C-alpha cells in the first residue's frame, strides 16, 4: 500500500466496479422507457438502485482513501445495508473543492495526488508538461481520467474526476430522453455552449452533437443562415444551452427583418446556472423563442443538474422537474441525514449509482421542495417544485459559463 497525505491507499484492481455494470444497464433501459412515457415498475427500479449503491460502496471503500476513512469513523462496513449507507455517508458537494486552490497553476503533482484520494482513479506516475488546468486535464485524459468542473462562481471550481464509464453516463444524461425528442441523425443542433467537455452542460452538448446532422455554435457567425437553411429544408433543430445563451439568441433573432419558422419537432432545452441576472425570466424567454421560431411552447423545457450529477431533471408543461428513476432524490437536514417527511423542503441530496469513479451520495447546495405525488403531466416518480433556490450563504450556480482557458 502507498500513503498519500497520511491516508493509506489500497491498490485495488481498476475494474473493481464492473459488478455494477449489469445493474446500470438495467437502469438505463428503465430510464429510457420512463422518459418516453412507458410503464415502469418504480419499486423494481428502486431495488436495482439499492444493489448498485451497495456495489459502488464496496468499490469506493477499497479504492477511495478519504471515503474509507469517513466510513470507518461512521461505523459503516463493506456489508452495510443501503439504508445504513444513506443514513451515514451523505457527503457535501464541497468534496470536489477540498484541494488547496494554490495548487492550481503551480503544483499539479499535489493536485493529482489529491484527486486520487477522493476518487477511484489512477493518474500517470508523472504529470509532464502541465502548466495550467487545461494541459493538466489533457494529460489526465490520456490516462482515461476526465476532469469536468463548475465555473467556480464562488471563487473555486469543483473538479470532478470521471472514468470512461461515468463520463459515458454523463454524455447520455444517464439514458433520459424526452418523448418528443428527435432521433439521432434527424436534427440540427444549435449549441449555446463553447466546445469542449469541461462542464456538465458542455458534455451534454457533446452528446447531442454526436447525433446531429449539422452543429452551429452560438459564438460563431452565421446564426441566421444556419436557422434559415434548417427552415428551408424542413430540418428539425434542437437548441441547447444555458438561459444566458438563449437570451442572446432571442436578442439576435429580434433584429432580423423576417420571422423564421422551424419545422414541427424542433425544441429548446436549457440548463445550467446564471438564471438570476437575465433581463427576462425563463418563461418569457421560452415565449419569445416560440414566437420568433414557431417552436411549440410545450417543447421548450428547462433542465436541472449539478457538476457531479450524471443525469438531468427535465421540467414538464406543469413546471415540475422530474427526477429520473436512475437516481434517488432526498432532502437532508443540517447533519446530512435524510428527512423523514413525505413532502420535505430543504437541502437536496442525490444518490447517483452512475458515479462509479467517486462517491455518489452527495448533498447539493440547492434548496428544493420534493414531491412524491403524481404530476398532472402523467409522468411518474419524484418531482421538484420550482423554483429551485440556493441554500442561504451558497454562491450562485454558474455551470452555464465556462472559463475559456480551461474549457478543452
């Protein structure tokens, strides 16, 4: 065994988490069936989630030194039940900010060593040529470690290390599909994000771009021509990105002499932070883009996620954010213990079984009202009522904007 930062590390096999893969595949099937309106046995899905949670717990005990230390202090063994794991091992989302910010830009060896203590990843023995965050991330990618990040509106970004399986789950948003989503190869993509895989919203855009016929980035020239061509050829368009980007689209379209009309099936998906300081609220932006492009207002939806989450919660026409059955949402108290209340209000925590490379029982900094009752839209499962607010004292979410120096 090797010691890093005074914590003993067990050199377990890289494939220690493969026992969870068949469970995750079953959850992906359930997610796609659920999100397209199919009948799903949510109790059976919950049982599969519990099995995946227990499998991931055993892997993380063996491969993540800090997690093992916390579990030992909490008296949680490798044979603990899912209920005990939930009760005692919820972690704060600042898990991914527990490094010394002075290391960024000057000591990537220490930053790499820290990464290995908080995640089940193994970096190369030497990080050569790393002079900034972008080159460090590029070096890690060559070893199959993909570090995504928040934009750090609070002054320090979260650095979330994913292995290839966890990254694949993020790119596919853990199997969630809208019932009216265009199929791969049948849409053009207007991406309101910068290129790259640095943030969760960028990864989502990359996943959509992989299935698109044409891709246009908001920052480049030719927005009007891109949309005119799609309208002329009756090509469905998916518009995806942060509300700030959608606000720019609305402003630019409003200056055109004509009104474009995209074909039926086109849609708008927003996500990420920076919703607070927009000149118009999100509903007004949806109304405007629907009017300017002829997009069905019911196909303009918002999504909720976090830097460490590998799926998205999509809003419906009734305004609720639907929690896909691949994960479990709970509200936790100040001690990060789940609240026993059928309709709690408070800090959101999410149990994500697709977090193979890091602990997936994380409390966010968001305050929500969690509901279990049926939604009028007909989609089953848990929902979050809007608005989703930040906890008192927490910085605003800023995952919709990315530092261009580190985005690739």
